[in-house]
């Protein structure tokens, strides 16, 4: 386990390593960012966006919260999406969940969890929407993993519901929204292959905020 003091020693080593391969690394980093990806993931300490994606600083804009939830009342998440799409002009938005997610596990419990209740209700709502499929899965671990996947899909839909995503996509064909799951047991990154165009057309009857674009 890394100690507090070791963090700063590690930082010095990281600086030296970066300068050894590219003397202008930090000069370039200070000039600004131009990421192609917005990554929306879980706050879980085992799931770090840059490492699992194999990208460098400046290549991915990151937002993380408990169980990668996109709630329309969460001004933090809405602001991140608006800035990433409207200002940074990202080409891809990824919602990435992970197996063995504590937030999803907590949402499956019939238990009062205090201040967590309003947040976890977003995931419980996903269970309610898909309860027929989920209740038909006898194995608890498989049901748990499936809820992780379904939660990712529903949060992708919540991203697609936003006005900035709809309007920007209709103008230029981007950003595309993707759903991923990270398997912490194998390290594998799994693309759920969500059909963005199909999902957009499904929700436009009710959530069409891009009319006239």
C-alpha cells in the first residue's frame, strides 16, 4: 500500500521519466487539451480510465462517480458533458461500468442506506425497468453482472437524452456514445456494442431536443 509520503516521491520519478523521453512534455501539456474521448466511469479505485485505455495525459476527459450514473439532476455530470461536447468537441463519449461494482451491489440490497438512497435509486430504477430479465437469472453473480451491463446501457441512454449531444450529433455526426464494461478479474475491456443511432431514434419521439438542427 502506497504511503502519503511515497506519493510525492512517485511524482518526482514520473516527472523524470516523462522528461527523459520528451523534454517538452510538460510544456506541451500546459498548452491545452484536445481529447477525443469523454470517459464517464465509476469512482472505484481499481478502475482508472487512462491506464485501462492505455492513453496519455490530455487524451481523455474524465468524469467519475459512484456506479457511473448519469442523472439529469446532477449538475456536475451535466456540466462535464456540456463542456466536453460543446467546447472540447470530443468525438466519443464512453460510459464504462465494471463487474464487482459496489454501487450496483448496494442497489440490489433491500436495505435503507441513508444518504446513498437517492443516488442508488437511479440503479434501482434500472433494475425495475429490466426486472423480468433480471429475476429470471437464478445465479446471483450472473444477475449482478447483468445489472452492471444494463446500468451502463441505461446511462448511455441518459447521455443521449441531453440536448448538447443530440444537437451536436445532428450537425456533424459526432459525438458517438459507447457502453463499456471493465472486467476487474481479467483486465479485459468489453464493448457492449450499443447501437447509438438506434437508441437515438428510439428516444427521439419523447426526448427530441435537437429539432430544427
